[in-house]
C-alpha cells in the first residue's frame, strides 16, 4: 500500500508528474530535463533524487552524462502514465513539455 500512496504523492507534485511523463517516453539527463521543463538544475535534481529514493527512476551512465530512466515495473502504474501520455492534448503543460523535447538544443544523441 505504501508504494501506491508514494506513487500518487509523486504524481501530486507538478514537477515530479512532468518528469515521470517525460521519462515514460525516453531517458533524459538532468541538463536536458532542465531545458525542457524550464526549471533550474537544483530544482530538477531535487525532484529526481526524490523519485530515485522512491524507486520510480534509476540512473545509467552514458559517456559523460548520467541519464534517468523510469524504473516502474508495476503495470498499473505504467498504465496510468501511458494513459496520460496518450492524452497529452488534454494537459497543456504536459503537451508543451512534449513539444519542448523536439526543440531541446542539448539533445545530441
């Protein structure tokens, strides 16, 4: 039950919701998330740290960068994020974040 409550608490914070929805699509480093979300690096890092502590994200080093990946294995939680992603047009901020991915100047993969 605690895992479910923590998941909904994470979704209850706008920044963490935005991060989880983005990570459902693909992995990002902090610098990319900072640009996409238009937030400061310390703020993004704080939220990523919280999500990592909860076990919702994990990290993977790729060359010079540390990338954050979604670590959810619970199909019901993944279905919630999938449903949000499939309906981004209903959520202005989430839709804008998704559009910002395409124009992110830091993404050189």
